[in-house]
């Protein structure tokens, strides 16, 4: 007898896994196809291992901050081998828990590479040969992978992508980072805390180029103070392994042709969707840009086929993938017919300083000719920032028609403001709402309160 699944999920990362769990818990016959490990990039090669590195090394920055105040001294030594062992143990335990949850819910986990054979049929190349899965609806959540450019290809020796860096057995004494986005900055911070000398190169004129320019200035000041060599607005010609070092050559026209050398190089210039050879075009799906699967207002890529997460290119964040996946399942269950709407999407750079952002950016609004106002508060006046000797940074609120439409923050610990800030944006707080809300004292939240109540100014 042929089994037809209500839902077949292709990809076991945050979006795919959450979709399978939600669907099965609601009684839908569900299969999950994954060619690698459960958890996808986020769990195995991205968000989680990077945060384990940052969490284990956070005390290094905390001690350094108090030492600058001349109230503490000492040294924190990180056992890198033990840290890597703990990282691998935590990830393996999480994967095991995920597999157990799928089994408890009756989800059929099919290891292998899936490809659409025809409308309603996914063929999976398993270790035991091809296996056909018949479906009423297919959800594609195949994620993304690190990208590179000619001359910047990781070679697995001294030139690495984020996956290769996270797998190192020994910590490098020096690291070249190509790319000043969130991936490069988080990994560079961890490696700096572990004792590596950091040299960061980016063709853009500022770090975190998608964020508020004021945020970039705070980051640049902080990292220069930590001794990083920042080469911004220059172009890289090539990065190669040469003997026991990675050697980076700057473009002769936009970089002076200088060569830089370090123990390792990290190529962190973005990510590319895993959309090739899925057979989706035969169903009417279209790819755009770097290969992102185009989706309509209901996240449909073709009849009875949805695409969520990095592969559709809307927002390359794990929580966005999960949110989209839950929406798809809600539609399958008939609980909604409305178009997909994410609301304000939070974005966070972890480390020290941290960056939080959601909603409208003031500079983006200005570029579009939109009339917005901003109000801000500096962390130097916040008692908790003072207590931790980490007073560099600010909170900025963006206002449209007397309501908050965006919040940006940079500084130590500002990720703690994320949930409250999201609610404020979603509810469209006015100044009166902020004035009537009881903020606890002393907390970092008071910096958000101060920004909400500060005088507004034009952008």
C-alpha cells in the first residue's frame, strides 16, 4: 500500500524541524528528509556553537573591563580542547533529543538527499537506494551554506569558512577575517578572547554595513581599542595557504597590493541558498539572485510547495525560519488564510559590544524620503552598564506619527532588551505608554526607558 504524507519536509534545520513537530503534533502524517545532521547550520555549524564559544569566553571581556577601572586584575585561561569537546557534546545531545522528539510524534525521519521526481512525489537517495515519498504538501527548508568569491575559496588548510573554523583542534595565534558582517564579527570576538590577534578586512567602508552607521562607529571604536587591525573600504585580491600561514593579498588598486599573514583566515562574505538540483523548477518554482526560491504572499513557491528560511532569502535568521514554518503548518491545518506577516524581525550581533535591531532603521527611512524622528539614550548614564564597566553604546528609538516603529541598540548586554523592544514596536507605543510603564531599577531596561522618554529630533 502506498503511503501519502500530509506533509513532507525537506531539510531538518530550525524551520524544517519545527514544521515537522508542529504538523505531527496536530495529527498530520509527516516525513522529514535530511541529508546531514538534524539541526542544520544553526545547531551544528552556526548559531549554537558560536554562542558556546562566546559564552565560555565572556569572562575574559568582563575581567578586562574591570581591570580598566583598576578594581580587578588577573588572567582567565580557556582550555580550547575542553571547549571544543563541550561544544561537540552539547550539539550531539541536542541532535539526539530532536530525533527522540520526532520519533515520539511519529514523524518518519528519512536520511538522504531529496529531489522532486514529479508533482506529489519526492525521491530520496538513501543509503539503501532510492525511496519515493508521496506528499500532499512539500515544505522546502534546505537552508544555506557559506559562499565565497574567486580567489577567496576556502581550502580546508589555513583558509577556512565558518564551518572549518568551528572545527579547529587548536586555536590560532592570529586570524585574518574577510568580512565585517555578523558571522565574521562574532567569530573574531571569540578568537580575540582566546588570544588571537585579529586583522579584519572588508570592502565596505564600515563594519556591520546593514546596521545604523552610528552602530558601526561604536563597533569600530570598541574593536580598535581591543587591538584589532581594521582594514575597511579595501578589496581583497586573494587568500591562499602558504606553508603554515594564510596569506591575504590586497587589491593593488583598492588596497595598495599589501600582503597580510596569519595562522588562519576566515572567509565570511555571506551565505548562498541550498536550492540547486531540487527539481522544483519542473513544478513551476523560480529562483532569483543567488538562487533563492521565490515565494508568494503565502510562502508558496509552486502549487502545494512552500519554501521557508534561508532558502527563500527573505530573512537569513533561524527564528525567522521557524516563524515561517509554523505559519505554513497553520495554513495546512486551515487555521489561517491570511498572507504571511512576520511583524518586526529582531536581529542580534552577540559578543561585547552587542547589537540589537528591530523595525525601521532611521537611515533607511531617510533614504526612502519618509518622515521619522529619533530619540536616544547613552549607556554611560545607566547604572547596570556602570556596574559592569561597559558604558560604551546607546539605545535609539525611531518614531513615525508619534509611535515607535524601530529600536536599535549597541553595547554590552543589549540583547537582553530584545523581547521588550519587540513588544514596544509591535504595540506601537507612544511616549505616554512609555511614561506609564513601570521599569525596574536598576536594570539595563532603563536605558530603553530613557531613550523612549528623551527629546525627539529629525534624522
